[in-house]
């Protein structure tokens, strides 16, 4: 039987962060995409689903990634009602291109642990390591600014580089920590869910 949290907590913030990075809402449930190399991330989503919603996940093997599904119609209704869904670019929109954002329930918590947990999920889903430094890319300018402000509120300065997507049709905003001196604090405060990305971060010894 489905259960849902009564208030925002760091586990919920983490799964929302991952959702905003690489998740989608369907009529029958939530879907998360996880790289085949990151079995520990699959297991983390499984644990979060059990702890938060009392639901077992369904895992579908796709080409190059696993799709982790939490199947529950009531959960999708609750998720949407809480304002955790991505935004449709227009009322007639179908398919890809939904806009991620930081939900009010995260921002209004005014809680460093919740901010950090959201960023952890987001960085795992959408982040990478560039020359040893954590980086995150999004095609949405507004979302890149929201992330920048949230990181700044936790004491992280960032730089933004604008790239063109590999198909050449949109701009990609690549946000990265300003330099390696922030890395140790990032690992302690935020980090990544999986070992693969975590172990690629350079730290000044």
C-alpha cells in the first residue's frame, strides 16, 4: 500500500533532484533513467522508493541504461499535486522538452540538508566531472540560474559556460564549481549518489 511523506525531508529532496535531472512522470508512475555502469544508483532509488512510498521498483533494461519505474497511479497524482512535476512548455505540448525547476517545497524548507540532498540527486542524474571538478548541464537558462543561486546559498561559487548541443539546435548551460578548492566541501556536503562519479572528483591533498 502506498504511503507518502507528510513533510519535505532529505530523502524526498534527493529523489526529486534526480527526477528533475533524469526522470519523467507518466500516467501510471514515475520513471528514472540510470546509466548501466551505476548499479549502486539503481539500488539507491530502490531504497528511496521503499522508504518514502512503500513501493517496490520495476527495472527495465534499455539500450545503455536501466529504466527504474515506481508504478502507482495515486503516487503520480500526489507528485503532481505537490508541484514536483516538470513544467510543460505550453498547454498543447507532448513528448520531450518538459522544463525542470526547483520546487517551492524544497526552497521554502530553508534547510541546508534538504538543499544539499536535492543537489545530490540532480548532480547524479545530470552532472559529470570535468577536469576533476563537478559540473552540471541543462538546456534551460532559468533552471541553470536557480541551481547557481542554490549552490551560492550553500557557499559554492560557480562558472557558467554556454555550449551548443550536439545536434546544434539548442544552447546548453554548463555550470561547474569555480575551482578545485570547493571539491572537498562538495564531497562532504553534496556529492554524488554513485561511486563512479564520486571517485572522479579531484581533491587537494
